[in-house]
C-alpha cells in the first residue's frame, strides 16, 4: 500500500472571489485515495497565497516529511504553486527523497511517468521564458545605475567599500594590494615566494584569489562586467597607476592553451591518472620539438591549498606518451599475469539467509514511518533508524548475491601472442583503440607507471 501526502491550499481572496474551498479539495483527494487504496495524510494551508513558499507552513512540513511518502497529491498545479519555478524546486526536493507528485485533475502533471515529467518540464520551460524577459528588464535597470556610477549589487571588490551606493577606495586594503604588486615585482614574479607573502597578508585567501587580484583591472579604474569581456571606464576609482599594473602583467606567466588547426594525435589521453590524488593527468603538447612531443602532468602540483603554502599534490614529474607506450609494450605480458593473479575471484557459495529476517526489517521500516508521521518520533531519530535498518537489509541482500567471475579470456590471449610484432603494424588511431579495449586506468607516480588496471 502506498503512503501519500495530500496537499490543499486556498487564499482568502480566492475563497471570496471564486468560492474555492478547502473542503472541495479534501473531498476530491479523499475519494481518489480510497479508489486507489492509498494510505493518506492531509497538509492544509488555508487563507494563504501561493506567492511565497516560506509562508506556507503546511507545505514546508510536508516537504520536510516527504522522505516518508511515496507520492504528493493535489487537485491542480496552482494549488501547489502558481509559480512553476517554485513547483520545479519542490519537485527537486521530492526527487531527492524518492517521492513523486501528481495533480489528480490535470493529467499532464504526474512526475511518476515519462509523459507527465515531459509536460511538467514543458511548463517549467515556459516559465523560463518569463525569467528571460525579467532578466532583460533587470539589465536595463543595471545599465541605468552604472551610468549614474551606482553599484548594482552589495558585493564589494577587495580594495573598495560601498558608500552612498558608489565604490570608494578602502585605504587599508588598497595599500595592501599595492604592496602585493610591488612584492611580486621585487621577486621577479616568483610564484612560491609571492604565495607565501599572500597567505600572510591576506588571511583565508587562496591561490585563485591571488591571481584574480594580480589581474584585476578595476585597480586601474577599468571595471569588468561579470562574465563579459566588457570594461567600463570612470565607474570605479583606480588605486594604482598604469605602470605598476603593466609591470605585473608582464611578469605573469602566459599559461594559455594553444589552439591550432592541426590536431596532434595522442595515444593515452584520458587514460592516465595521478597515483597520489587520483586526478586525471592533463595533456600538454611541446611544440618546440619537430615531433610535437605529448607529455602528461598532474595539474594539482601547480595549485596551492587554500590559505597555506602547500601544494595540492606532490606528483611533480611529467611522463610522455612515448615512454608510456614503450613501458606497456615491453611489460604487457607480465602486467596481465600480475593483474589476473590479483583479481581472480574464488567463487564461494554464498550463504542463503532466511528471508524472514529481511522481511522483518522491512516491516520495521513501515512501522517506523508510521511513528514519524504520527509525530511520535522526531525527524532526526527517524533518519538515523531508517539508515541503520536499510544498511542491515542491504547487507543481508548483498550476502546472498554471487559475485561474478571476471572474464580474463582476452588478457590470456594477449599473454600468448607476440604483441610487439602485431602492435608495430598499427597506425596511431589503431594503437589508441588497442589500449582502450584492454586498459581501464594507468596510475603515474613521479614520471613512472606505478599501477595498471585492466577492463
């Protein structure tokens, strides 16, 4: 038997103007639940507008308890919310709690079916159009404010504060920024020394903040619009001269991705991982060589942890496509044998537990849900017991499953073949396909292959 929550709402204005009533909604929902053999509870917001979710206490309580329900029922979508975007947010909460929703008087609002979800999303997309129109109006207002020199948000940039709706220089922070620029120049752009200085003088700030400050054009009076390549003059006061700013820009490393029409082929892109932090290695092409060598490195070795002078990863050496290829070709047979010996699963008969215990635990879950819905236990106790009992059920069910034997047929075939002779007849695309067919991940430690896992 499904457990559902029935939601009813009507505003004072609707009651007077249209004669809408809570009782009519309750009658319709009760009839629907009885016809479908649902166990149901009611949540009612009477005399409350749909304009704000926060004011509707019954709705908030229902969403809080939605983890205990299979479905939320209401007569029409506008009873839940006149704002379809609010309805979408509600749907997200319900989805997170494995709960669906349905309007019994609207066939197209039923998130338990594919068609119902499609129609629901369609209504949300129509609401998105209204957001776009609102956004255009907001942009117009913001443009007008900027023309008057007024700020368009309450967020300030480091080095400034807001006074009378305008940016003004914060003397102490501005001096701190100028000193950072001067120090960066004095150490000739040394990143390690600069970051040590930065974490000392800018507490709680990380590496991203450092480089944002060193590139901030607002400090020379050019305000950059958020996520746009548009700069506004005479909107924010400068806190340093152009020469100081330019000297820093000239020292900053130009770490730019090189895009060319030529697509440099690589064999192991996407297959190499850092042994320490498990991040996928980044590809870097060395264009200084005629052959355009392809190297891989851990990007986190260049990044600092927030607030401290310590790198995110210690894997500092690069490894080339060519060296990975040579190592695998020369050691493939041994790697396959080692992997097979480590991965062979000895099939053991799994203990067949009596289903009585699992069924007993499931009954406990049902009773626990009833206790929570009747307010005999609080939400925290319900969640803790729910998680504990579910874990017991999953553990018992897992013990009854038989683990599949991994198929090593293809790897055994490779062990018995002359790999180098076959491999050398491949072009670069065929070589990549060959490795992709057998290898899952290659872990790199200090420029050397540490571990290989096969598919």
